């Protein structure tokens, strides 16, 4: 049956090729766009792991995940209150400043102030350095530069850099390609507040005494401090997964539409094919082919076409997603997971099944006598 | 001897109840015995091809019964009829009706493949059959590379593939010149002597000469036979 199906679809190579190409475009879109949203998902998960079991407290008006850039911030009195709050083990205040603004691209980097004694809480597993050393003293005028900034400005450990007309010594360069470490400059909290003349904090991480009670602690903080938003990882994860879901629906929606168009192409081709082969189908029936035999035959043909398109689309989509990662130098992570690959191939097969069903059913129902007489 | 095929009061009406109603067959009673070679004569439009289609299980009568070896087949489903066709009936058409994308060999294999016989076995049988119709040298030729007579011999080999009880031929020499037509007639006579039952719709008197029985049909009725 498969050999006969292959023979049939190879009779009209150009048409088969074009139809498979239509499917290919759709499946390529699914694989490429799907892998991008998978990549974003992976990236966000990595980020969440970093944040660990802490509560992020921000001023409500500053709001949510985009922390600390608005006027309203956390004062040192509020920080003291947080520290003495029941169930709180430690509070890690952070300050933020926006670095040079590049026209059209936004801030080139973000300056973050963190107490050197607490810097491991900011980045969870500790700052990963490419060269140099970590921050040591809270009042030292020293900075850690993200790799890209150091590269772009030709800076090395030992060089000095000016912030608000004060010289800072570069003591370390951050490892590139690590989540949370790109596009930032880290300096000691004390030095930063001094130089930028700050008396409040952009955000604070609250480390609970018992990680298991992190949710209720976050609720208690929000209840007690009217103007604070306290978010745990779970909440951030929820927000993040909503974002990922939105991206996923959007990308798969676009990809799905193009795939469905490919499927319509399959239907079109198969209808044409059975019209041309009416007489042959009649002959097959005359020599004893059942309706089911004809149905299966035509479905096999359409599924071979869509599987060829699907398989090539999977390859092309993977190449596309890999080149995206390559071009963006690892910034955009795109992942072709086995589920995505399998999903794309199954979808191609379904297209063959649905695109082929109507023509196959029509062919199966042909009256053999009329079909044989058909010229 | 019991009848291989029997029809009782078979009527065929197209577009029944509509203004363009067409009565093609009226009360056809026909008995075909094993080993016969029957010719059906009649002007075009007389309904002779329709009889062939009905006894060949390609079509159902509007009313009346069709029995094949005593079994009523007149109300079977499409797929049940297909099973009877593949096991019991071989068709030969005026237009040869070979599948153009398949070689002579593959065309003869087709009914066996449809039957579910494996590739090896059906290939062996197809080669045998093509040799028996003197086309052993033409196995891998496509229909377009064959002459009319050769195509009709491939079609006859195909009709024999599943060892049918009866071969139904609709104007088998109608598209052939008289010399080639004669060869085909001789082939059918030989097969009939080998035991195959033939029902042949034809205008060709040379076939009728060899028939064991001649049926004349006019206006959907049997006039003699």
C-alpha cells in the first residue's frame, strides 16, 4: 500500500513538492517560534532558580517585577521595621540607578548597589566572576562590571571609572552569559548611596527564617505594610508563566495559521489528484478494492506528503532556532525540545489526516461504474 | 448443475420518481452456468452493459434479485460487493482500463495486492499469467508502451489474477482492429476451454460464433437466449 502511495505521489512531483513545501513553511514556523517561546520559558526558570527562597519587597507604586525605578522607594525606617518583623531572618536592601541611556536602545546598563556582606543573597549562588575579586568593603569605591560593558569600553581589572564625578576602581569583571549578570554594574551599597546621594532603597530581598512559611510571611508583610508589595518566587513564577503563556499562544497561533494554510494546500492537491484519478479509482474498485482500501490509500498518500513537509520543516526550524541563538550570541535562548519536535511531526501527520480525509472520503464513495466511464 | 449466476425480475431504473426517470432494465431473468460462454447482443442503450455491471456486482438492481452460487447479492453493502468482485469476478473492458502509472506486471498484481496477497506471491503469479497470454517479454512495460491488443491481454491476465468464477467482458474487441480482435477472441476461447466462464457484451459476430449461448437484448428486455 505504501509503495503504491509513493508511486502515486511521485507521478506529479512538482505538485507534491509544492504541497509539501506549504506544509514545510507551517512546521518550520511552529518549530522556530515554538523553540523561541520554549527558550524564554527556560530562561525565566533559570532566573527563578536564582532568586531562591526569598521574598522581594518593593514599594507598591514601583510595582511588580520591574522593580525600583519609580520615585517611591523603601526608607531606612521601613527597612528597620522589616528586619524586626517576626519570621524574617535577614533583609537585603538594594539600590538601583540607570546608567547611560543609548538612544533608541534604552539604558546601556543598570547600576545596582548591594552590601558586600550580603551579595550572595542578591545573586543567590554568589557572583560569578570572569576575572578580579568580589566586593569586599561597603564603603569602598569599587565596581564589578558586566563583561559586555568592560569589553565595549576596553576596561580591565585595576582601571578606574567615573560615577557622579567620583573615581571607582574596577575590581572584577562578571562572567558573561549568566542570568542576572548581563547589563549590570554592581557597586557596594554604602558607596552607591554616598555617591548618588540616596537615602532610600529601590527594593529589598527578605530572607525568611523558614522557607516553608514563605507564602504566609509575604502575606503578613503585605498586610502590615500598606504600601509594600511582597512577592515570593511562586508569585513571580506565576507572573512569568503568564507572560510565557501569552508569548506561546501568540507564536503558536501564528505558526498554527500557517500550518493550517499548508493543510488546505494538501486538501486541494488531494482533491485534484482524485479528480484526475477518478477512472483509476473506479478500476481499483472493480478489481475488488473496498471503500476502506481506497480511503486508506488516499490518506496514506496525503500523510506521506505532510510528513515529508513536516520532517523538512523540523530540520529547517531547528536550524533557524539555532542560528537565532548564534546570531544573538546566546542572548536569545531557543530550545527545540523533544516534545516540540514530536509535537511538530504529529501536527504534520494530523494535517495529512485532516487535509486528506475529505478527498479520501470522496474517492471512497465514488460509484465504480461512473468512475470507470469517466474520461 | 446449479446456476453460477441467476437473476430474477431484475429492474434497473435511473433517477426513479424524477422527471428524467430512465428505465434501463425490465424484468431480466438470466441463468448462467459454469463453463458457459455467453454473448449478449443489443443496440447501444439497450441495457446490455447495465446487466453486466449488475451481475458483476458493480451495481445493484432497483428491484429483483441477483444470486451468485445461490447467494443473494442484490442488497449487499458496497464493501461486501467489493469482496465478491475480488474473489469471484474478473472484468475486461473495451477501454482496457489499465492503470497508466503501473507496469503490465503491476497492473496484473493489483487485484492480488488488493486481496492482501503478499508481494512475492502476487509477483510470481502475475509473471505466470502474463506468460500465459504471451506477454512474458513485456512485464515491465507501461500501458503507453503497449499496443491495443497487448493492453487487452494484460487486462485479461488481470481479470484472471484471483481465479474468478466468471469473466465479464464489455466489448473486449471494440477498440481493436479485426486481426488483433481475433487474437483476443481466440485467447478467450482458449480460456473458456480451460474452464473459465465468460459473459461477453459485444457487437462482434466472430465472438458470437463461438458462444455456447447468445442473448439478445432490446429496450431493457431479453428477446432471445
